[in-house]
């Protein structure tokens, strides 16, 4: 029995030694799986003449390098969403942007008020009754619902707006009157 097993092993060895290819291999390379940033790829080489083949790993591209694209901004009452796309491998992820309690949606409001503005000294004048006029009255439109502090020519003012989503009132800065 031992002689039979030894003979079979010698026969298998001799067949494999003497039946090897007698030509130079011409391998065709085929990418089986593209590499990504976190995972190796795979390519296969197959000889065009005899079918002999082997495979090799294609090294991973390294860490993801994301570009951000905000799809929906977060507001005071709703989450937002952004998409991250890796510029090396194209992998995408979606991230939730948490609710931002300060991201109110303030509509356009017009509050019109007559405002007295101090005139520079070189623009003072006398009216028809002989009074020295040092101010000018203007009708000014403010982008707010009501005014807390009226702006002047040199100082900002403060107004109130109401968020269209949550109903919270928000103080807004009013620019100096021009």
C-alpha cells in the first residue's frame, strides 16, 4: 500500500514538471473590482495562449476626502440635510444638520414711520416764520413689524420681526438712516 501511494505521488510530481508551458505568457489584465478609499480592489491576469492566471490586489486610495453640498438648510423648527461626496472614489453619505434654534425665517415686513433727522450745521435754514430749522422729517420704511429703538443718522436702531415657522419674535438691527 505504501509503495502505491509513493508511486502515485511521484507520478503526479513528474506530470506537473514535464507538462509546464513552453511559451512566454501574454497576460491580459482585467480589473475585477475598483479600489475605494477604504477597500482594496482586485485585478486578474489571464494568459491569452494557455489560460494560466493569477490575481493582484489594487491598493485602497486612503481616507475619504469629502466635498459638502447642503441640500436643505436647518431652520428653527426643522432639520437640514447635506450630502458628502468623496472626490477620490465618489462614495456619498447623507448627514442630518440638526435644528438651529437661531435660524428663523423672517418674512419681509415694511414699517413706515416719520423720523426727525438732525441736519449738519451747514444745512440749517430758516423757515418762512423765521425759525431756525436744525432737523428734517423723513418718511422712512423699515424692514420690521415694529420698532424698539429708532435709528439715527449715526446709530443703528432695533426692530422686531416674527418667525414665520415657530412664531418667536426676534430683535433685528435697523441700519442708520441715510
